[in-house]
C-alpha cells in the first residue's frame, strides 16, 4: 500500500509492523545504543542507591508517524532494559492523515495505545482524565497520572490538578511541564515561579487529605471526631469536579483563560484546606 509514497533518504523506511525492532543497520545501532544507555544508568543507580529512575522518553510523538516510530522504539528499548519510562501522548490524537508525507505506515486511530504495552505509566493530558481512562489504566496494570501544561493556565487549575483532582481520581503522578526556567510577572503572562508555587500548594492540599484519610481509617481518638473526619472527607470529595474544565481551561483559539462552571477562588481552596486541618487536629491529640 506504500508503493506510491515518496520515500525520503535516511536510515529508516516503512515496515509492516511499526512496533518491530529496527531492521536497518543504523536503526539497529541506535536501538542497541539506547539499550546500553538504559542498562548503564540503571546499574549506576543501583550502585549508588539512587531512588528508582523514571525516564521522560519523548514529548507528544502523536504529531507525526516518525515521532511515533521513534517513541515506540524508545519505549521498547526501555522496557527491554527494565527501565521505567513515560511518554506524553494524547490518546485520541491521530498522526498525519496525509499518506503522501509518510515514512511509516499509520499506527492506528489511537496511537498512544500502541505504546501502552511498553509503558508502566499513562500520563494523560488533563482534558482526558476521568473515570474511563482511569478504568482502562487500572485494567492494564499501569500507573495513572497527568502532566500540567502551563500554557495560559492560571494558578487555580494548576493547584486543582496537583491536589484535589489528584485525590478525586486517585492519580499516582502529577508532572508540572515547562520548557523554560524563567518568570514573567504581568497580568495574563506566564510566571513559572507562580505556577510552581501553585503546584506545591496543590501537593500540600493532597497531603492534608491523605493524612485525614489515614487518621480516620486508623480509628483511634474520639468517636465523634472520627465520624466528623469521615463526613469532611466525603463532603470535600463530593465538591471536587472530576474534570479540570469545571475549574477553567485555556481557549484553544484565543489562548485566554476561561473560567469553568465550578471555578474555585484562592479563598475556596484555603477554606477547604482549613476544614480538613480542623478535622485532623482532634485525631492527633493522642499522638
């Protein structure tokens, strides 16, 4: 089916199975180099007693079939080497529909799913988070997470993603994505230090919730305080939307921030944290 495709010079060429190992001389060299790199880094980590390494293999390869081919090979090499890798790839996106521009055959209508057998973490864009992707991730035995793309986002959505939504959807990983270590301080601009602080606040929100959960499940302390803690957890959980778009989103055309139907102010975030903190205090009195 690819006889009419204009092939460009290079070490790769279209193959029937895009998930197969490279078949060319240079493709094999690259693949073996990646394998050796992963194995060496893992060995060095064990020798120095580092925490487990987690490799960000490639960013959003779904934009082209060449990118998907590279992502598949990186993910395959990491898996073969026993390394834990992550790739940010939006599940519903279809790569290059124009066959006249292809080096490689299509990888399917949902290219991210082709990568799944080689990955242990599904890192979804926030607009694809929800019960369905959670169920599919759990069924595959993978970790469930998200990355916060801060283009145009406001502190409310960053804090919500890193904290309350992470709790509501049982996220195991939240990554703050940025590509420059700079800060701009003006209305509507991008301030990375501000976004980092918002993510840190969200993580603190999550820690408060997790501590209250632990204390309630432990069951020590006044019965009334335990029951109150359980009621606070349930009330907070019911107040958390399952989609970040309820808090707000960045308009894809204008690039402007659009508040959602259930927007939370900084006061709302702090009020909920105080409720959780006040429920924690009486359960710590016997510590």
